[in-house]
C-alpha cells in the first residue's frame, strides 16, 4: 500500500500510478476523506518499493502481509457502501433486505412475489434466471426469458435486481438486466468467472463456498477487486458440517470476524443456511444482531408449488413477520432496516 501525503495533488497521484504501471504492476486508487491510498498489485521487489517511496507526494509505503490486500481495511479503512438504483444502499448504517423467489418461474409468480416484498419496503428484488442445481434433472431456470421478467417487474415496481451469473460468457448478458451480479457458492473459486465479473460496471455479491475458509473467500473476492471492480459484497450462506437437521450450518461468527478483516459489506442468506422455512426468521434476526449489512431472503407466493427450494421459502405472511422482527432487532443495535 502506498499512502499519499495529506497535501498530495492529483498530479502527484497520477504520477505515482504511472510509475507503478511502468514497473509492470497495477494500482487501485482509494480516495479517502483525508488521504489517498494506492493498492499495488503484482510481484514487486524491495528496490521497487524503495523507489516508489521516494516519489513526490508519497508519505509511506506499507507492505501488506496478508493475501487479500485490496479487500483489507489497510487499503480501505472505512466501511464500503454500494449504491444501487432506487435509493438502495448496501453497507453503511442500514441493513438492506433483498428478497424474492429462488427461481423465476413465470411472470405472474414473480409479480406476486415482488409485490409482496415491495409492500414490506424492500428495494431489491432477488430471483434466479439461471439455476445451478445438484441434480441435472431439476429445474434449471428460464435463462434469458427469466432475466427479461426480472427487469420488467423490477422496473414496474421501482426495484433494483440481483440475480446469479453462472459462466464467464454470460456475464455481459446478465449485467444487461441486473443491477447486482450474484456469484453462487459453487462458483466462489471459479476464477475465470470472477475475472469476467471484474470487467463489467456492476457490483458483485460473492457467496461463500460451502467448504471455504474466510481467507479463501476473501482471496476469491480479491480476484474481482484486482481486476478493477471495487464494488464487491460478501454473502454468508452456511457451510457444510456434520449436522443433518439443517441444510447448512450458518457461521454467524463470520459476520463480526469479517467486519474486522475487511471493509466489504457482509450479507447473510438465512434461507440457504436453514433449508427449512421454520428457521429462516430466527437465523435472519441473529444475522442482524451480529452486524450483517444485508439479508438475502427467498420469498414465494405459494412455496408448496415452487419449482426450486420451496421448503426454505417464506410465504408473504411469514416474510412480513421476519421484517417486523428484523426492524425491532435493528433498532436495538442502533441500525435500521432499509
């Protein structure tokens, strides 16, 4: 990390960036309230570091010892905020709820789910157009038609849209309809996909792999950050354990631990962790209490008829109960649901 002096000019910052690039390295610029910090990415030598430290406007050069420098608070000490259309904000003082069906099944199903969540004040509609399923015979989503429905319904109700992208070749397509690109747990270490997500002007919601450590997860996020896309949020959705009574075990400790390790927003998906709708509310409230910046919740107008993950989906009444409880917990910890 190169910390520029408080009085450093924009010309000096540009000159330092140019010198970094001349060494075959890349630089990510973080302009803070008081200082500009440059994250240098690449394999630099000690002599390179010494030379950079002598440039005009440079206050000091700090070698980062961990493997996720751009995700760390060394590079960006303040909590990061991702702004989405419609006034939605992920990160900062509020807790953003993103909700909708696991999979887009039809325009009428999506419309009903979207109206239910919008009625509770939700500003971001979630829904899967491309669905990665364990069984090749399970419903795989509506693809491009599903994307069009998400965009149309989102626009009708003034909602931002988050949906999953599965393959590098689909990133541009999905980015044409979605406001927030989701990378699922099965693709957390699909590095070609992460690099492709770095090339589009869309924030990315990166889910934790079901067997990934926190540092492995942050290094996956680093692929996107190092590629030039600094708008990344993390989503805890449970990890695989020995317990068979829930789908996954939600690592609630990951929330406060990550908040110390990184300034990236941290979201929790209680639906996938629980696997059963009966537990979603309790897990969601725990996530808010632990400091999560957002919740990603599955809501279906008639879960018993859902083509994907009906057992863990909330109906509109249960979702309203979750939102009521979340507001109370958020208020108790000095935050608010947005």
